């Protein structure tokens, strides 16, 4: 998809500073810019790269004022980050243009395949499943009995959705995602653990993206719910009966134990762990590897295990690092007090 | 599966208090009870819900004494939790009634398919594999050469079992489980790592359940063993030559490094990590995110990294939280001692 | 593959001490040796087993001097560990002898299947993919558009490689590995998160092994790179635009956040987490469960969260354990100082 700098500027409502005829045939980060690439600079932390980049053009804000001469070509836009994201989406969506039903697939009797579907080979659709418009199901996926899939959904190769689960509109599920496996529920009985059947389901609302090999278990009863706009990274565990609130973002390898309720607009770092049955409010931020053993309100920035607010965490880390010095000071003071005591005993008590 | 309260009571040997003719068509947790639902109350922590639930009936213990008027219908049983579990199992097993061999499957020459099998489309059975009675293998599974699968086993869509591994009776493996991948074994040689072939296998004994996307590696030599009654949650890593003892329960995202031996009846929290080559006894409990660097006896409750017993852990956490105050006290004391010293120097030494 | 002790000795350039005619039909660790097994002793920590093993023969170093009588047969070699590894590789490679194209597979028009390929049933090859010599692709794999796969590569059942990614020569990818899923990139916009298309790819260089269910995300722009000789265990997360340097070894469930650059010859323990955008040098070692929030030089041994060098870590752990005693000492000292003060006040001030 080769375009000129001028054509791109026209597309994004930008203003060219430099040569509009230069050809662009790729995209890169500013520190990796090569000839023929378009890049962007949205954060002044990266400003020094703009003076040395080999990229053929750079998207920058309209208010950017160069402090040195610039050799590359600029396209000035209102929001450089949003603009590059839009361009990448355009390229990305051109790569997702599959259509039609491949052979072989297994489609149970009575399932209606919309005309505009992509159904990759070796995919399996169970009875009672319903599929929305403009759905792309890549090869080797499994759709269980009575599963509902909304419009504009993409399931990448190998996604597994167990029976009775629901996927909303505009969702993207990456390879290896498992939706609706049994929750981890067992009752002790005569020295063994007996399985408690998990007869609930999973509901994924609209505009949710789920990363590769993430697992979301079905509820024991009722539903495990991932609300609209949630973004889940890879290898995350969402246990049975959990609720994840709207627009919460969770990084890779985090885990949320059974029946925990996570509010909206939280940002959860990688490898965090949340205890079961707790309530987490809205607009919190959790540092990577945090452990959250109990309920949390709103608007906190928490870190560590057990998680405390980030200022306390930094203080704790510094205090612990300093403990050898603390111990040394304490020893010195003990010695000093002992000496004082000896002075007092030898002199004062003789008065 | 609509039943009346009276029919359910008859099924579970219960006694109705209220209207036996009320119809039940679903199950719920007590805090989410809706009309038509049966729920249960097994823990007095949830007692307040029983006075306000919208559920049409509640399973309770025979010894439960209400402190307020109850509007819903009760079914009194010996053990409310065991009874609801039994009912859910009944419903759950009705959802797992698939039977027959779908098309296409790949079954190697010489493999005998039992008459009562369910073999989902796109599943692959390699040569030498043996399959027990009443086995359900969902679509897109892979069964390697010489794999042995016992009776009443369920493999959900996409399970992969490498060659020579054994799965006992009554096991349930969820989607994305990988049994028998190569152990992580390499020998340094001339500045590179050379693969050590992993020619052992994995043995899963009877009554084991394994959660979605969990991985259990084959032994270098000999066997990685998961003993009877073990329950593994999702995304767990069991490395080569590990042994997990009977009825041990492991929560999601925990990992056990190579050659560790874990005893029986342990309860292991989510995201725990066990070092390689250690021995863990029986009946221990490990808090979530614990790190266990060395061997452990029996009957401990351990937490933290490196894991210590829970009382010490709580004390350590409190002490660390308190360090700023400790430091302040130490500073104040230093100042005080300095003042005393000055008094002594100025007055006493002049005596 | 039954051989005599003498035949094995000839194969490995070893010298027999004992009976060359004894038959070997299996391999074991020295502590698990049984009749008919060959085992090895490469570490004197295990020396006591050599005097009691039931194994029929033991590989030992030429310089090993027995301190007690030995009943088993010895095969003396230059390097017992390297020799057993070589023998296991021989056995292992005999188990990987599949060849030919099974039915059904899905191969897009224009894809050239090399003559010596193994292509398992239900595998899918997209258009533009290129496959090297002696490639084995097990059942149920997915190869995206324009994927390049080098020579002597093994993809175990269910590997998924998204479009435009490259796999070098001699790589082994285990079941459930996902290469090239979208990086986790979103831009906040009007209270929601908008997907940033991920249009880069993943490059896996030569001699890389990747464990089961590990995920490696494609770059936003440019490439996520795993350099030659890297060994990745199971369930690892490698985020978008990460680089992992040559011969770095990473244990299970570790995670590396976006754009982090990890150098060469690092050894990374299980469940470690690396922050995004940091630089890690060469030849470092990271203890299991470490959290690495910022850049690191070369040749460090680090542990804990936030990671510090192992000596400081041990000291911190000891100091924290000791805090109750520290607090008690501080209290005692306060009391002592108070008493001194009282003495001084009562006596001195009256002088």
C-alpha cells in the first residue's frame, strides 16, 4: 500500500512540511525509522529521535516546535498518536479480509451461517449456536451448544467457546482463548474432592478484546461477566463468577479468583493476583505482580503484596533496604546507652 | 428440567417447609436468587440473604433455626452444600450426553474405538492409542502414539496428549491442556544450550481434573506423575519429573519446577511457585503468590516469598508497615540519648 | 531399541568396566535405576546412588574413583552428562519419524509442500506461506499468510502462527504456542480504549525452542524478535516489540512486557516479570518470581521484587525476619533510657 506523504496528509487532515511527493511503504517506531517509513512523535521524551531519524516522514502535533533543524518530512496533525493508530487500523483491517466457508467445517443441523461469514476450515459449530453479521471465525475454533456470537466478532485460530456462553459485538478473541471451561469448584467428601458441576455460563459484552491463551471459566450458577470495553492481555485467568467492570484493562498473566468483583476503569498490571470474593472499586491502578487479598475502594494506586498505596510501597522498600543501617544504628545506640549507664553507676550512685 | 419443590425434596431426601407445588427451573447463588430458582444456604455468613431472597426455594440444613420470618420455601436436608452439588452434577451430566463418531476424524489403523465413545470432528488418534469405556473426546483433540486413556474420561475441545502418556479413569481435561510436552532440559555446550531429549512420559492417575491451558511436561526419563484425586486449575505449569500427591488441589497459574515432589492433601494457592528438586510433605496450605524455595514438612500454613508460616508472615507484614515509625522512634531515642550524654558531660564530669 | 552395554560403549567411545554383554532396554535417573536400565552419574552429589543402584549400567566420567565396591557395570566416558544427553536425543529422534501429508489438510493454492514434509491432519496452511526442508507440522496447526518456516522445524499439535511471522531453522514449538497474536496496544479515547492495530510481526531465529502454551505477540510496527539459541519454557508471555537476546533461557510463566530488550545469555527464573521499555544486559541471572522494574547491566544475580542482588536479598529477608527482635530491642532500650533519664533528673539536677 504505497502512498505519498501528500496523500497521507490529505487522508489524515494534516499539513506537510517538506516534500509531499516522497513515497511511504511502511510504518515504524521513531527510533527504528528507515527510508520509506512513516513514523510519529507524540511524546517529547522521544523528541531527540526526530532530528536523526532515517524515516521518510514523521507525524507530529501542530504545536510541536523544533529545537534543531529537521531533515525528514513532517505531517502536522491535531493528535499524532491518534492519527498513527488510525492509519495502523486501516492497514490492519486490510489484512483481515477473509470471507466464505472453507472445507471441511463441521456445522450442526439448524445453525444458520450468515452470508458474509468467514468460517475457516476445521472449525466446529455446535447445535443451537447463533452467529451475528460480519463474523470471522478462523480455522480450528470450537463453538459449543447454544453459544451466541454478536456482530463483527473475530475469533482467531483455535479459540474454544463452551456451551451456553455469549460473546458480544465487536469482540476479538485471540488464539488459544478458552471461554467457559468449568470453574474450579470441589467439595470435600470422605477425604476426596468431589466435583461441583458448573452449570452457569460466561457473558462477554461488546467491544472486548481477549489475548492469546487467556481462560475465562463459566459460573457455578449464574454468569461470569466481562463487561463492555474490557481489554484482556494474554494468559490471564478469570475464575468462575467473577465480574470485570467496563473499560478495565488487565495485563498479561494476571489472575482473578472466584466471585471477585472488579469495577470499571481499573488498570491492572501483569501477573497481579486478586483474592476470591473481594470487591474492587473503580479507577484503581495496580502495579505489576501485586497481590490484592481484600476489597479496595476507588481511585487508588496500589503495589506490592499485600498491596499498599504506591507511596507507602516505595517507603517500605526503602525502609527494608535500609534495615542493615537501622540495625547498626540500634547497636551503636545500645553501646552508647550502656556506656552512659556505666558512667552514671560509677559516678552518680556514689554521690 | 422443570421440577416441583416436592419432587426435588423427594429426590434429595429432604423435608419441605412451605409449598411443595412451586415450580423450579433453574439454580442460583442465594444472593442472586430469582423466581423459579432453587438456591442453598450452607454457611451462616449468608444467613441474612435467606430472609430477603427472591428464589422460590432454598436448601438448608436440618439444624438451621431461622431468626426472622422466611417468605421463601425451604427444603431441609442433612448437608445443603453436598445436596446442591449433587443436583448441579445431575444437571451438568445431562449437558454432556454426546455420543458417536463425527466426520471427519483421523483414527490411525489398528486403534479400537469403543462402541459408546464420543469422538468429535477434527480429532486425531495416533497409532497404538487405547481408549476406555464411556470416553468423550471433543473436537480438535490430539492423542499421540501409544497413549492410554481410561474409562469415563472427558477431553474437552483442543486437548493435546503427546505420545506414551497415560490418563486414568474418570479424568476431565479442559480445553487447551497439553500433556507430555518436552521437559525444559538443556545442557550448556560451547556457549549454546543443547536439547536433552525428554524420553519419559506423563502419568495422570484416576479422578484427576485439569483446567484449561494447563501444561504438564513429560519426564526426561521415567514419569511425571499426577496422582489420584488431584485437582488442577487453569494455566498451571507442572514441569518434568514432578510428582503431585493424592488429593492435592492447586489453584490457577501456580507453577512447580522440575523434579519437585509435592505430597498429598496440599492446598496450593494461585500463582504459587515451587523450586525444583524440593520435597513438600502432606496437608500443607500455601497462600496465593507464595514462593517456596526449599523443602517443607507436613501440616504447615505458609505464605509469602520466601514462604514462612502465616503468623510470621502477618507479623513481618505488620513490622515492615511499621518501619517508618520504628525509624522515627530510633531517631527520637538517639536525640534523647545525645541530650542525656550532654547533661552528663556538662554536669557529672565536673563533679 | 535393545542394545548391549558393549554396543553402547562402542557408540559413545566409552570403556566398559564389568559385563559387556548385559542388555539395556531403557533409561532412568540413577535414583530410579531398574534392571535393564542405563543410567548416569555426572555429579558427585549423587555418588552414593552408584553403590546401590539396580540399574544394569552407569555412565560415569573417566576420572571417577569409586570409594566403595560397585555391583553394577560402568561405562566410562569423557563427559557422562553429554553422553546420556546424546543417547536420549538418539532415542527421542527415533520417536519423531513421521512423514507425508495426511488427509484432510487445508493447503492454500500456491503453497509448495517440500517432499520430505510431515503435515498432520487438520493442519491449515495459508497463502504465501513457505516451508523449509525436513519440516514436521503435527495435526491441528495453523500457519498464517506469508509465514516463513525454516528447515528442520517441528511444530507440535495445535501451534498457531499468525500472518507474516518468521520461524528460523531447527526450531521446536510445542502444543498451544501462539506466535504473532496482536500486541496489547490501546489508546484512550472518549472514556474508552481504542485498539491500535498491530501490523508488525514476530521473528524467531534459529535453534529456538518454545514450550507449550507460550505466547509471543507481534510488534505494533517492526518486529518482536527472539534471537538464536533462546529456550523458552511453557506459559511464558513475550509482549509486542520485545527482543530476547541470543542463548537466553527463560523458565515457565515468566513475562516480559512491551518493548523490553533482554540481552544474551541471561537465565530467567520461573514467574519473573520484566517491566516494559527496559534494557537488560547480558549474562544476568534472575531468581524465580523476581520483578524487574528498571534496566539492568551485565553479570548480575538478582532476586526479589523489586529485584536486588542476591546478597542484598538474603540480607533483607534476614533483617525482615528479625524485625520483631529489633522492635523488642528498641523497646528495651527506650525503657532503659527512660530510667537513666529519671536517675539523672532525680539525682543530678539536685546537685
